[in-house]
C-alpha cells in the first residue's frame, strides 16, 4: 500500500492561525480587559470567528454561525470552546474593545515586518520610502459621519476612514488609524515616528508647514505637491539639463513658503519642481526639502505614491467591506481591523513562498480551501506535485491529475 501524504492533519485555517501566537492574544486581552464579564466567548474565539468571516466574505451573522457549526470538528484542536450564536457574536461586536484588534494588528506587523535593517548599510530609496494616505469605506447608515453634504432625500450615508502609513518595500500597512470619514487627514501626522534618513511622500492634503519643518530638522526627506493657494517667494532657480527637460522637467526652483508679513507663520524653505507628464499631458508642481536629488528622481518618488492606492484596491476587492455584522461603530471598527489582519496573514504567506503568486490568486485559493487538510506551503510552492497521484487510484476510477 503506497504512502499517502496529501493530508497534513491540520486545515489551512489552522496553519494560518499559527502566525498569531496565543500568548500574545492573551496578554492583549488582559491589557484591554476584553475578556471581562465573558464566560465562554473570549477574545480568542472572537478573533477566530471574525477571521473566518473575512476569509469567506460572510455577509450576515447567520452565514458565519452556520458555516462554523458545519466545520466545528475541525476547529476543536484550536481549543475553541464554543461556536457563538448570532446574538452572542452581535453583542461581542457591539461591546468588545476594538483596541484589542488594533494592537494585535500592529504587534503582528512588528513581529513579521518591523525588523529594521542595519543602519550602517546603505539603503536604496525603496527601503527608505514611506507613503501616507487615507481611504474611505462608505456605510449604508449614518453610524459614522460621512463626507459631503446631505442629498436631496435628506438621508446621508456614513463613512469610516482608514489613515495608513505604508513602507514601500513591504507593501503592508505599517500604521493604521481608523476614524470617521469627516476627520481631517492631517490627524495621522502627529501619530507616526520615522528614523532619520527616511523619505516620506504624501499628497498635498497633508501639507502642514510646522510638521514639515520638524521633519526637516529630524533629517527626514519629504516629497509632496504644492497647494494652488500657497504663498511663496522664489529665492533662486536651478538650471535644468537637456536630459531632464526632454523627460518633462519644466523648472527647478528654491522657494520660501509662507507669508512674509505674518510673524507667527513658519517660513519653510523648499524646492519646487514643475514636471509635465507626457502620457497624461498633465503638469505637476512638486515640493521637497531635498536639494541634492535630481528633479527626475523627485518626480519618480512621488509617482511611487500610487502604490498605496493599489493597497487600498487590494483590500477592498478581496475583502468587500460593504456588509458589516453590526449597525454600530464598534462592530464596524472590529471588522475593518480583522480585514487588515486577514490581509497581513495572506501577505506573510505570499512573502514566505518560493514560487511567485499574485495576491488575488493566493487569497482565492485560501478562501476555497480554508477548511481543507492541505499543506499550504507545499501546495502553493508546487501545486501539481503536491497533489495525490497513484496508479491504483486511476485504476479504481478515481480522479487523478497529470503532471
């Protein structure tokens, strides 16, 4: 009788949960007292339930509870005490502190991506590049305040906003802050800390002279776009080379930003580069505190800001945040944090694989085979050879795969 090693003894869901240390969850639960007054449905059970929701894109409480009841025997080895009823899960989403899930995400990030490279090594631009931006999740109710004025019907939909700091070479959020959609984007500026030598790129909505001046003093390079209403004085103008001019650079100037008549206003010394994109025929005006890099390099750095938009698209496509398991702000925050944790787990798997896969393909395979007894890494590294191939199975009329 031939040996059969296709089944691993653990479902894919269990293999993914091994990236979340149980002791870390318990310490966070004690810190936030998120298990207080709960007899059975603890924070760990709540986390597993919400991750199951995100992996399967469940749209209702009934989908979650009935789906987990079917596969409860596969979750016993996780020491999950119970499958929650709909009312239990709804109450937990309404009451449990969302900071437990927030801190868990950031601790998992630091455990798998937060190790900084040796400062003595010369880093490339991508290794030093950070991007900040925000994205809005529209809601069907006015639980959280939405953007814009009220429509003619008088009913305004709510919205949640995720403020994100992304490290370019990791492609996972380094820091996330979730607020109402009406909150100003600049709320993120005071919450992030970067080391000297970092490069920070952001849209013009984050322009804050005081913060930009602080970054300059800390040795942090920033790149952004100038606001149309900005007041500045041209101090000097640099010569644009023929190569840069052919590539689209129109001008390169040193400016002093801020009203000279206002004594309390910060006067910010910056470099303004006018650039015309030949593909879109649009003209951009970039500002930066770096006076050494070429103007084309500055333009390319700002172009990398589009990477964070691809991150937002990835999360919204693979974890559609249109259906929430609660009509309250607490439930919405918890589900967004669990979607981010799910995205982080799949990104960890993607980075550990030897074979290159698209993120969407890995997410789809995990979603389809979440409760299958398959060795996840062996299957994704070599899908054909990891599947069972046996002549005896062929002779018995069973389905076999050809390599």
